[in-house]
C-alpha cells in the first residue's frame, strides 16, 4: 500500500483543493447571498472534506472492490493514527426479525 508520508502529502493536496474550491464556489455562486440567510438543517460532519477525498483516492488505489470493506478493514483498523476522528461505525446494519 502507500506509505504514511504519501498519505499525508495526498491529504495536504486534497485540503488545498477543498479550501480553494470552497472559496471559488462561495464567491461565484449566483445565490451566495441568499444561501447565507437560509437556515442550515444538516449537522456538520465529523471529518473534513479533505479527509473524505483522501479516503476515496486511497480506495481507488487499494484494489478493494467494495468501499465498505476497504473502510472497515483498512481505514478503521490500520489508519487510525492518520485519521484520528474517523467514524468507526459508518454503515447502518439492519437486522431481520
């Protein structure tokens, strides 16, 4: 897999991209003024957009075919030191009665 240094470098690039794109979208949005007046009905995420992008890029390089298995078996178990705020139970499990 990819070394920790490369993952941190990838995260840094994703973070820069996320910050730049947020600024561009907010400044060029047609209804940017209206969106600031409206109430937001969703809660903020625990991990940043850059962390999500980093996990998705790593998934595509990993060889896993299922994002859920990659996330649970690789990110949650082996990358906790890189992503300390990672959600441990992201997928809702349903039980049949």
